[in-house]
C-alpha cells in the first residue's frame, strides 16, 4: 500500500496540517487533547498488558506536556505561570509513576489535571472565537507566537 493510501499516514498528515494551520490558542487546546488521548490509550494498554504500546503512548504524552511547559510565557509576569509550571511537573511525575509502577491511578491523576486545564483553555478559545467575529484580529493566549513551524519538527500522532 502506498504511503498516501495508508490510513495511519493520512491521519498523521491531517493532524500535522491541522496543527500547522491552527492559531496558537487552537494548537494549545489540540495539544491538551493529544496528551489526554495518549494517556487514555496508555490506561487501555496498561489494562491489556501491551507494554510496548503503552511506552509509545506515555512518550507521546510526555512530549506534549514538555511542549506545553516550554510554551509557558514567563515574560507576561502573570502569577499563574509558576503554578502552571508546577502542574506540568506534577503531571510529568504522574505519567512516569503510571508507567513505571503500572499505576492506573497515577495516569488518571495526570488526565484529571490535563482535562481541567483543557476545559479552561477551551473556554478561552470559545470566548476568543466569539470576540473574533466582532474584532478584526483574534488575540493569542499562549507563548507559541504566530510561528506554526514550532510544531513541524514533532510527530503528534499516537
């Protein structure tokens, strides 16, 4: 089967294109979704005993959380940036614990925090989308800037 006819390849290309064309805020929301999906997959793989697939899902989740961590804009002086960095550190520790100790509870702790953060960013995205219908230029709410090339070097598929 040719690469362009492979469903996994097509899905990967779709996601890559979607990330490259997303606004910074949309990209952040998508990254939370990817991390949550990867950890949900890790839980399923933990239950099924598929350690190799779980390792791949865990690695993907860690990479996404690392990207989110690097995107925190400390220059804004916002008081929540330090808290966000601490949360990402805790999420990373729970991901590692979930994988090394085969702890579904640790994975669920990480998912719970990421889901709460996703809900907050999704609400900001909804509000921004509503405002952008009135305003000429949408505002960004992350440290990614306007360069979609920041995502090109990563494989964000599960």
